[in-house]
């Protein structure tokens, strides 16, 4: 068999285990690789190596991986105490450097030129298929976010490097004096304590305004003097490291002083200027209800009027932020920015630019901005002050003028302060007219909120306002009162919709007043949050209001205008469709106008929002109406495409469903990936597990395509993510009954491992499907399993028993225990238990059944019972198994069995290596897809929909299927059983050696006895001769007994092993065939799931390509290119028989090739439309699988599995006389 030239995608692993011929490895590195239990590999993730370089050397990290210093710096030695968890711990690297691991961070320490740190991401058990290390070497890998050596610089701009996984921590530029002191402790040591003393001694409780100004200037002078007293060499080194200039440092020091004295100066200043503040406060209160149009600003519905209002409302929020500042300079900066933004009028969002993407719209916006005059700016600032809740206006103005250490008489700051001073002057001296208008506005708004008859007000406005002492003659325009808008951006119509006491007649009256509220104002009207009149009526759950508004809109506007109105977004980027959950009866009415794929700021579509309305009393009906409407109005038709309804956290509709009926409905109507993971690596089953939704868990688990054993990015499955024991136990029961039964229909398995009491505990469950009442559960530790193996071997020493190797320490990194190690041990213990239950000798042993059925398992009683059984066996051994008289036959049997098992062991090792290579290729393919997507995101000429399509394809491979891991573990268990049989076959050889030694010893005693029987003349030494003869006789008798015992042991071993070898052969064949069938079935199932995912991506792109042109046809070629995506033997469609054909049966027909061919030709080509239709006809709807197609797929899958059984079974039943055929039988 040709050896595979495969090497990992990760450059670190590739360089470490598959070095180039010209890169020799040192003795220390080779010794570390041959002692994996004493070392841990810190492997930088692939993207951090491929896409970055070292700034100092200029080499890419992919090149540095070929340097032994780089490799050795990422291999740490184990040792010391591991009991403390969660604290920092020091580790030494292979080349004598040190790293510190605390929580999930790794810090470079002694020996590293640059201080860096990386994040621990995940861990994995790695079996290298390289020739430089033994195959059974088990390496523990912790993936880290970046290399520990060098300064990282990106090779090119890649979005992948901006993700949280690979983001490299970097130092921030110094912008504050406190930050400078923290980064340069030598400076802080000289000036921080004296500065603190100056701040503590500052007392202004009795100071006047001039005194305050003088006192803070004195403090500032002291601060500058302290900084100037710092050693010049320290200051120079700081300046070189930060590139800070003197004025920049002085500005930071001013801010630092102002921040520390703010809490002392500001309260005193408020007291000193309280009188003027109170006058301004009263004047502002009297005009708080004034409207923009009443200060000469253009009406809301005029061109640009809505933009001005939004700008003012934004300025109000910014103006209120002045009260949260902690120094005067910061207040002045915020005021300048506010006026700078307020002095520019942006374009309306209702113009043609709203359809442009964000980046293009921003360019159009900047091109159409225009400055406004100073008079208008003052008017706008008056409204800002009136609508804001900022108090102490005069104190703020004085504070900024005198305590900011800035030039307040010129420039932007001077202009901003002068403008604010003019506004305050106008409010204090010329606000009486605005106060009257504000009162009139308030009266009119209260009448709307109270549901009063607006008809009478319009008919007799003089009497209405006179009741509140407001003369209409004093109001410049009564129409402006009716058209006024409050500080929330609400018009009279909006107030009528949202009024606590709604009056539908008032709303209809207002809508009919064309002279006051033109049609343009009605369709344009929205409040400060961007809520339209129709959306407000829907959110108010007022059907009469909805009908009244819609009657006006539908009568006077076209369908396209209505669609744009319905799709208008509020500040949360939601359109009307996102609020239809308030009134489900409107879904059918507006479904054709709503864009069901339009996403809000969280990435939620209208359908997504409907499905999240958990507290809705008609939730099931709501979800059904929404899904049906979204499906009917889906571009391109067909089943609902779930890819259109995934939020920005990766959640699908399955992740958010509340009840069972809706969950089942979405599964049946949508081609959804039931195992799709969100950004946290959680499937819908895992999410329901976290929230203890047992009914949803059972519904999902009934579907065969749901992988209950799939794990998230942290290595946790659904059961381990459960917060309560009830949910966890139910998922374990479901997982248990999905496993194959062992005997009498009973299923027994090690289902979970968890940490408790500084130890790892394993949950074993056993039951008879489908009755959950038959399930029993026990908790065992690894030492319990070794106890079981020890005493089973003690009772029956000649029987083969599965091997239990010493596991790695999962607490090697105390702050981050390895879940990969725990999972590996769990797999091995589960298969150990399964093998015992299928064992021809141990399957009915009472110790075994007590072990997994009796919770209170007593080691003492079990060991005593085993001792008695062993003694009884020894007593009856000679009677049941007469000693062998001739060992030649037994020796021939054992040698032949060892030879055959040796062939099987070496051949099966090749099979196992091939299986591991296949598994790693899948993992590398997933990582390569993710990296490729990250690169394409930085390419400008590729349209975003196609980059997104690649991301969806990459997601199909990101979480490996559990069947891959299970298949390799099953093969490893079979290989372990082969070694166990070889070990048991070696024991009789040692017995035979012992027997030969006893026979030789007996012959010596016999010769001694013969010599002692010869008498000397005259009876000399007769007493001594008699004593020797007696001793020899006794020794001969004892030796004969030992020979008989060993002979019986050998016969017993021969009998037991002969019968068990037949049982092992049958077990190996049966379990091997089961493993292959299960893997092929699961592999076909998951590839069909991925194919459905590809169809979903293609369906989405097909609709996009019909709009933007031919680029979509490239994806059609990609999907139909079976040679690259669908038919890749190494990545997608490899089956267990591919592994066997490559690993062991070169001369047999390649069953895996035929399976791959049938899978591609009969399933994929039949399900996809012809390539010419996909490429040329964008108007043709995508062909979706029917129930007949699904039935045919099931029949084809069954036929494939039956074919494997037909092909493999004859090889499993060959005659044992033919050793070559027997070898094939073992391998299969």
C-alpha cells in the first residue's frame, strides 16, 4: 500500500509532524514527540499563521513554523501540582522559556523577546499519522489565537483576522493622562502621589467665582511643575515610545486636573450662579412645548423639514450629554460637535437615496449637505434647549468659559460659546411670545390625549383657548398650533393614534383636514423613533385606526408608493412587517407589500420577529400565518428558504420556536438544516436544552436528522449544556435509545462525563427501548472501571479482556481542563463496556451487570466474591481440565493464533491510520473553507451575496458530524480488542516456559535422587544421603504437582481461548459490519443534509442573480461541478469502504467507489435541475424534492447499505483454514 502524503492544513502541525527533508529535528524535539504524555502543544490557529507575519524578522509565521525555535516555544512541559484550578500557573517550554496560563489566556514570560498573550480557544486529542512518531502517540493540543513569538502584522487586509477567534490583542494609543501614568510607572512614581495630595488639599467651599478661577490655575501650574521635575531621560524615552508632543501632554494634564477637581468646583459653581439659573429654568419651562415651525423653521412635510427635525432631536440628546461630562474641556468639545452637526442640513431619508447601500448613501449625503445661517442656527438651538432636560444652563456656560483651559474667545469654541450665550440671552429677554405659543400647543395636545371633540375646537378655537387665558390674537398663526409637533416628533395625528383615550372620530377628522395636513404630510409623518402613522396604529392594536389610515393612503397613492411606505424603517431598522405580531389578522392584508426577508438591526426578518413573540396568546396561529405568507411571497417560489431568516447571531427559526406545533410546522414546510449552529456553535437542540424545553427537545429528537451527540465549539453536547438535571436526564435517555442494542434488546452506554470532587465521573445508563421506565443510571469513576477489569481478569485469567490504557491528565492546564481528554476517555469506556457485554465469556458475568445496574456498588464485597470464585476454580481445575501430556499441539495452536492475529493487527493498523487521515481531512477542509471565506470578504469586486453564499457553505462543515468521531473510535476499540487477544495469547507461552522450567527442575531433582540412592562403602554418610533422598522426593512431588497445575492451566487456556477466538471472530465480523453500515448510513444522511443546504444557497443566489445579472450562473456551475464539491472522495463522499479499500483490501473491488458513484449519480444528479436550466433560465423555479423523491432516496440509501452487506458478508464467512482469507475476514 502506498503511504499517504497528506499533511495538515495548519502549518504548525504540518511542520512538526511532517517536516521537509532538509529540516532535521533535534534530539530534544524528537524525544518530546515520542513522550506526548509529558508535553502539551500550543498550536496557533491556521488563520493566525497563514495571514500574518512577524514585524521584526519580516517572515511570515508560516515560514517561521519551519524553525525549530518557533516549534519548541509552543511545546510546554507538564509537571508540578495540578490541584489548583483557576489560578495563574507557570509552564516551561521545550527550549527553556516560560509561559504563564491564567484562566483562558497564555502569557509569554521569561526567554521571549516580546511580551505577548494569546487566548486558549479549544482543545483536541491528536493522533499523528506521521512516520516520525508511533501511531498510538496521543497528543493534547490547545489551539491559541496567535503565535507567542514576534509582533504580529497582517499580510493583507482580511476580515477573518478581525473576528473574535483570531483577533490579536494590540496596545491602544495613549489619549488620557491616567493611561500615560499606568503605562509608565516610573513617571507615575514621581508625580502621582504629589498630584493626589494637591487634589486632596483643594478646598473651594467658601470661594467666589474669581477665587475658583485662580485656584484651578494654581493647581494646573503645580501639575506642570511636577511633570517638568521628572527625570528628562524618562520623559524622553516615553516620548520616543508614544510619539507624544509637549502640547498633547499638557492637554491631557489639563483634562486630568479638571476631572479630579470637577466634583469640588461644579457644586460650588451651581450655588454661586443659582439665581440666574433659576430665571433661565423658569423661562425654558414656559416654552418647552414650542414647535420648530413656530420659530420660522420650515414645516415638517416641506422639502428637508423632516431631516431638520431629526437633526434637532439628535442634538437634544447630545445637549443633555453635557450634564454627564466630568470636566469643562469635555463639555466644550461636545458643544462644538453639537453645533457642527446642527449647522449642516442632511438630505431627507424619503428621497431617492434611501434605496442605496449604506456606503453609497453616505457619499450622496455628504455631497448634498449645506450650511445654514447663524440666525437659523440660533433658532434651532432655542428649540434644542427648550426640548432638552439639561439644567443649570448659565453655570454650564460659565464653567466652559473659565475652567476648560482652552481659547474660548476665538475659533470654533468661541463661536459655540457665543451662540449658546445668545440663545440664553434670547430665552431670558424675548421668550414671552414663545411661552404663549407653547401653552397653546399644550392645550391642543391635551385635548387630543383626553379624547375631546376636536370638531368643536376647530369650529370655535377662540373660546377653547380663552378658557386657559390664551388669546388667539396673540398667536401669530393658529394653524401652526394645529400643525405643531412635540419633542418626541409626534404630530397631532400621531398623538390621536397613541392617545390614552382614543377617539376614532378625532383621528378621521384630522386625516380629512387637507388644509392642515396635506397628503404629503400624512405619508411622510413619523415620530422621533421613525415610526410611521400606520406602524403606530398597528403597535397600538387599533384596527379602526389602521383602517382609517390605510383608507386614506390606498386611495391616493400607488402600489409602489404604498410598498415603499410599508417598507420604511424606524430607528431599529424595522418595517411594518416586524410589528404584525400585534395584529395577526393584518398579515394576509399586507403580506404582498411586506418584504419578508428585510432585516432589522439584529438581523431579524418580519417572520423572525413573529416567531419571537413568545407571549402572544395566539402564538401558534401567528407563526403559521407568518410562515405561510412568507412562503407565498418568496421570490422564486418553492419551500421556505431558511437561509433568508437567520439573524446576525446565526440563529435560525428553529433556535427561537416556542411551542411544539410551530416547531413541527416549520420542520415540515421548510428545507431547514436541523443541526445548523449559531455563532456560539449551538444547534436548536442545544438552545432548547439550555432553556429546559423538554417538549421541544423530544420533538426535535424524533427527527432522524437531528444529531443529539453533536458538540459546540467548546466541546459540549446538548446534555452537558442543560442547566437542570431533568432536562439532562431526558436528553441522555434519548441518546441512549438511539444506540444499537447489545443483547436481549438492552442498550447500555456511558453517556456523559463531568467534573466533581476533583475527579471525573461517568454516567452509565441501561434500558430496554422504548420504555423509559426500564432505564437505570449509575455513576462511576475511571478507577471503578479499572477495578472491574482487574477482578474480571483475576477470576478468569485466561480470557482476553479489552485493554484500558492510562488516560492523560485532563487537569494538565488547571484553569482550562481538557474536555477533549474527557470525551476520549468516555468513548473508550463506553466501547470497553460494550465489548464486555458482547464478550463470549464475560457478557453474563454478575460482576459486570452489578457494575452498570447497581448504584451502590461495593468494591469490598465484589473483590471478596471474586477471590472465592478464583479459589474454587483452582480447586476444580485439575478435575475439569486434565494436565497436558504433550504441549506440542498447544504450542502449535498458540503460535498459529499469534501469527494470524499479528497479521490482523498490522493490517488493521493501516485501516485505522487511513480512517484518521479521512477524519482530519474533513476537519482541515472545514478550516480551509472558513479561511477562504475570510479572504474573499476582503476582495472588493466580489459581490456580498456571493461571499455570504460561501459563508453558508463553510457553515455546513464547521461542526464535524459525530458519526466521523464515532466511526474512528469504533475502529480504535476494534484495534484495542485485537491487541487484547494478542496479549491473552502471549500468556500461555509464558505458562509453557514456566512448565519447561518446572520439568527441568524435576529432572534435576530426579538426578539428585538417583545419586542419593547409591550407597557408599561401609555405610559412610548414610544419614546425609537419606536426608538428600527425602528432600529430592519431596521436591519431585511438589514439582509434579506444579507441572500438573501448569498443564491444567495450559489446557484450560487452550480450551478457553479456542472457544473465545471463535467468539472473537464472530464479534469482530458482526461489530465491524455494524460499524460500517452505521457509518455509511450516517454519512449518506449528513451529505444529503449538506446537499439540501447547498440547494438553499443556490435558491437564494438564483433569485439574486436574476436581478443583478450573470454572476449567479457561476454558482450554478459550482453546485453542478460534482468533481469539486459533490464527488470529492477525500472530503465529502468518502465512506467506510473507501477506508477499507485504501487500508487493507487493495486487490478487492473498490466498493466505496461504486457507493460514491451511486450516491452522486442517483441522488445528487437526480435532485438538482439540469445544468443548462440552472445557467440560462432564471425564470424557471428551482425543482424541489417531492415526497416521491424522498421515498426514492430512502430506497436508494437502503439499497446501498444492502449492497455493502452483500459485498462484505461473504468475505466475513470464509474458511478459517485459509490463513490469507482469514486475514481478509479479520480486516473486514
